[in-house]
């Protein structure tokens, strides 16, 4: 059996292979964050397509943390029936699914919520949109919201949770010296800047228990001036591991000026795949929990190499699975042709318009 199709486990969660569907924003929920049949069908299709572990779209844990239109929510018990329907559909189709818990922080969509976005620090003069520096009470309320969201995920049948601390969302903002200019116990050294994330991990763990998978997604670096460095990111990863994280998904880049550093670029050759593999190799030297590597993975051969050579234990993808939900089954059948996704990013346009994410290029080719 090829290494990518070996059964694996993360804190007791049995997985059929090493392929992970990385989270995105599908734009398929209702405006109040309820799960819809369209979103359920998407997740069920990924399960049928052979993905070892599905990570849901980023799911907001509190109203003021909502990032965009028709984003999935987990902030209220009224959302429980739809979430249960999602996990039931995934499990009936042989899949496993983890919920990504998220808070957008300064990038929250105040035009949708009517609430001033929260930020680790006052960035007036640096960031033009209205925001409010978080108090210690605000931080504790957000920590509690993550824990409550994790508890709802557990109750509704999700096989684990992933804490979103990447891409410039709130916990990523706390880790970054660009956003975090606090002078209290949450600012300054990386030990202090990691404090909010560590409190979230501990609260989530207390809410779901020791035998439930708790993952984190974090930047290896921010790829902009005064952002999170690789050295500090590794130190944060070590602290998160000690706090009880079961796996780390490594990404990079930031939402500053709407960019994500090297991520989401066109990929025309194998050597442009796996943007963050060198950084993952640095993580691997000091981190013992499984590493999931996202970022430009398009070829089975590259994915297999990443696992065989050691910088990754799992390989995650998103855009290729928008284009080909059954990609993993295709590869397992022996058809090892590269994903047909060309990373043109047109798929995000429909989500931004409230239509739901889909491969625009494929739709055009079928006309």
C-alpha cells in the first residue's frame, strides 16, 4: 500500500488516508449562519470522494467574529440541528469531519453584524477600518466562545475541532507583532503573544475532554514586515503542543491588503507546489504531534514525497477539491494525473457574491 493511503489516527480518530480537505469559506450557509442542504451536499460529496479528513469551512464562534456573508456559525444552540445534519451526512458517506472554530477579529464584517470589530491593539493610523482594542474581559469572553463552540461541535457529531490561528484572523493577530502591540501580559514576547491561543486551547480541551481531537491551524510566518516570524511561530507551536494540541496544520500569509503572501497563486509546475514545505521542515525538528501541510498541493507525487521525506504527516488541499471532489478516489484508483485545478482563484468570486463557492473555470468549460 502506498504511504498516502495508509490508515492513520489523530488522538483515537481513525482516518483512511493522509489527505485532508483544508478549510475555506464556502458562502453556502444562511445569513444567520445556519447549515443548508447545499453545504451538507458539499461535505457529503467530499466524503464520497475519499478525503481522509474533512475540515469544515471557518465557523464563527460569536457574532462579532463573523468574517463574511453566508458563513457557517456555531455561536448559538439554534444552529445545532443543521450541524447535526452535516455530520450525519458525512458519516453516512464514510467520512470524518472536524469543525474549524474561528473569530475574524479586526477583519470581522461589521457591515453584516453591526458590531465594531475587536482587535488585540488599537491600530488607528495603520488600519483604516473602525475597530476596538480588546479588554481583558473581551479576551475571556472570546475564550469562552471558542470553548462553547467546541462543545456544540462535539454534541453535534463532529469528529474533532480545529482552532483557526492563521491568515490574520483574531488568534493569528494576537501572535503577530504587527497587530499585537499590547503592553500587558498578552503582548511583547512570543510567550505573551501566544497567551490568548493557549487559553483557547485549554478552554476547548476542558470543554471536550482528553479523548477528543483538538487541532490548530497556524501560520509558519506572516510574510510581511513586522509579522510573525518562523522562529516565533515554532516557539508558539511548541507551547500549543504542550497545552494539548493533537495536530498542527501549517499555513502562512495574512489578510493585510487582501493578500495571503505566497498562498493562492497560480501553480504551473511541481516546483511551485507546497509553498511552506521548508518551514514545515523547521517545525518538524521541534514538534512531535502530526503536521498537516497546506499550500499549493496539486500532485500525488509531490504529496507522497512530502510525507516520505518527513516534513509532513498529512497533506491538505482545498481548491483542487472544489474542482474535483473525487480527486482522492481518482488517485487511489491509480489515475495519478495532477489535479485539474489551475489555481486561478476564480472560485472565490461566487462565494463573495453570496452564490456559494464552485469552480468557475470548470463551469465555463462545460458551456
